[in-house]
C-alpha cells in the first residue's frame, strides 16, 4: 500500500501547513518534492521513501526535493 499523499499544493506554504497538521512522520521519512506540470505550474506533494525510490527507478530521474520530513 502506497503512503504517497496525493494532495497537491500550488504553494510551498500550503504544503508545509498541511504537513504540520496531517503528516504522520512516525511512519518514516517523507520527501516534499515538486515537479513542473505540463502547463508550467509547480506542484508540491509528499512521497515516502519507497515511493520516491520507485519513481527514480521507473523514470530514471530524481524529483526535486524541497525538504525532508522525519
């Protein structure tokens, strides 16, 4: 079961506010990452370590990590 948080945020501030309220870091490390979508907007979201590694293996690229939450 994936622990990827599918909420996307338009702004870094929104992602941080959500994480302080909702993210359970007792379950492990989460990466706050961002990608630029096809329309040119930055989107922020959280991935656990397994999902981050899976993305890297599948796409052969690293996502841009903004912060690590432990």
